[in-house]
C-alpha cells in the first residue's frame, strides 16, 4: 500500500483497539477521570505517531502487535500534550479535533489530571508491555519516550515557545530559535515514534539512529505544515481554531519566512528525509508517500 492516507485509515482501527485495551475502562473508579481520558484519546485523532512506530518497526521486520503497544503509548503522550497545550495558561483554545477541548467540556482541574494520568499510563504500558519483549527493549522504550517528553524534548520546546511569543521577524537568531522550538515541541515526539519502532524491531544502534534521524526530519516537515495551515486552513481542516499562533504572537515559519519561504523550508526537510529513507531495509515506498503527503499538506 503506497498511499499513506489509506495506510493510516486502515491502521487506525488497530491503534484504537490497542488504546481501548490499554486504557482503564470509563466505568472504573475514579470514573470521571477515566471518562475524561477517553474523551480526549477517542476524539478523532489521525494516529500519525502510532503509524510512524509501525512504519519504522516494520521496515526492520518488527511484529505489528508489539509495535501497536508502543504506538498506543505514544498516542497517550501526544494526547496529554494536547490537553495541557489547550489550557488557558498555555494556548487557551476552545476546539481540539473539531470538538470542545477537555477543559471546556470537563473543567480545568479534570483536564490537568487527565493529562497527568495519560502520561503516567503511557510509561506503565511501555514498562510492562509487550510481555514477550525482552526487558532491555522495554527499558529502552521508556528511555526513548522519557527523553522525548522531558526538558530536552517536548516540554522544553513548549517553554522555548512561550519565551519567544511576540518575537521580531527577520533576525538570524529567530530562525535558529524557531527550528529549535519545532524540533523539540513537535519533532521530539515524532522522532521518538520512529526510534521506538526501531527499538521494538531490534534494529540495533545504527538502525535506531537512522530511524530517529528520519523522524526528526518528518517532525520538522510536519510542524512547518501545521504553521502554514494555521495561516491558511479552516477549523475543519485543523480541528482547532485557525490563526491562534499569529494572534498569540508565536514564532512560526510563515511569520518569519512568509508562506512561500515556509514551503521552500518544507521542501528542503523533505529532501533530507527522502535521502535518509533510501537507506532503509524495506518500507521505502510508504515512507516516500508519507513525505509527499506532508509536503502536499502545507502546499
């Protein structure tokens, strides 16, 4: 299957089944918390990060049932980040994935707690499953995700993003800061997705590093596309309120380079990614389709 959207659509029920199995039941006490976790997890996400775990892992011959566990854990982490990003203290958004954000639907306190619970559950899953995986692989999976989430990854990127709100357009330092923000805030978790696939597949240090480099370029490409869509997309395309980054004075690619300059930056990231993809043992065609999909997404 060389059409990435079709691959994503076919995989999503498998990811959702894994999530449904690994998350606490909504009826289990404290039911309000567990229902809130499921409200956000099953709000209609595309499941891109689990798909990347599967794509990278299967490129090195990994078993899909193992890869889906890691993918589900990363989707929990991703959902935690969205819940917290939407809070009034950060992005203060009303819509996520086309419906009210969790703090609008269940209150701020429950949103904070549900996000915390999802992050913790992800680590529980990574540490315990799949039971058939060697313990050292499960330990490495926890390390990869912890590195991606922490102060040198996604959370650190969020801090840099806050620090650069209202940044002046046009300075060389801003361009460097912008790439750092995007490679951490969004890219770190996408890089972790491809690395995790390599870990579960037993790809070895070189294979895991190659998978991570592919994920890093995919993460940058993905975020440039998000920046462009925030300028030109509709709420239906985005699943959230458009124009929020500009209104908040955030440092973005269109704000710094303009739309055409941003699209050129996306093409450069795509070229770097495609060069890395050529060294994969298998799965190259589907990765190429993914890159083409991401380039088209921001065009």
